[in-house]
């Protein structure tokens, strides 16, 4: 159960909003060297979301980023600072969406690549947490178009709270 919560947390801060995070406001430009696990997801060559490298063949993402069909129209870009720059592109074999995905609920998916990822300084798997603290400071990463009208990899820091009472309280503030 703790591993599932950790995995869901990773997806939550990689793609915070449904329908493919294509906008990112705030944060700062960062390098793929700083976050070598980040994957950019394209459908018919259009930016639709972000994910995290889990293994040499699998990317973790939100189901809302990969809701289009057919799966073969997706490509995964790795090791790039900008969506429109040179990247290590991979074809997608299949997308496994959580079977009970509806809107915001169960918004998680795995993308299987046709080939194998070759690791480098800018391409590495993410380290998955083995604990689940009450609060955690996370960094949301996105290639979404920003206020400067670029698609450079951006980072913004947030605090996640696992207690629903505290979370609802923050929404009222």
C-alpha cells in the first residue's frame, strides 16, 4: 500500500492537472541534467504531458496525459531541456491506464516503450520513495508552455499534505 501511495504521489507532482498538462505558469527553467528521470509525452507530435522513467522500458504518467487512441501515436522524449529541442525519442508499444480511471479519480498510467532506454547523464530512472510522510515538499516538472511562450522544462515547488482535513482547510484559505 505504501508503494502504491508513493507511486501515486510521483504521478501527482509530475502531471498535476488532467487533460495533459500543456501549460505551466511560474516556476523556473531547469535542466534535464537536474531531473534526468523526466519524460515528455507527445501524441501525433503534439505535447500532451510528462512522465517519469521507472525502468528501461516503462514510463509512469497520469492517465489523463495518455487518454487518446491509438497508443501507437504516442512518442516519449527523454534527456531534453525543451520539447522542441533534440531529444532521445522512443515509440510506444502500449499504454496501460488504470481500469477505473475517470476524470481525476485513479489518474495513473504506465507507458511501455518499443525499445530500451539507454541511460546517460540526462536520462535516468526516478528514485521511488519507500516511506510516505504526512507532508512532503515536491517539485512539479513540466514541459508545458509557460508565460514566456516557451516549452522549456520548468520546476515549481509545492508542499503536499496527506491529511484530507488539512488539505480542505488550505483550500478554504
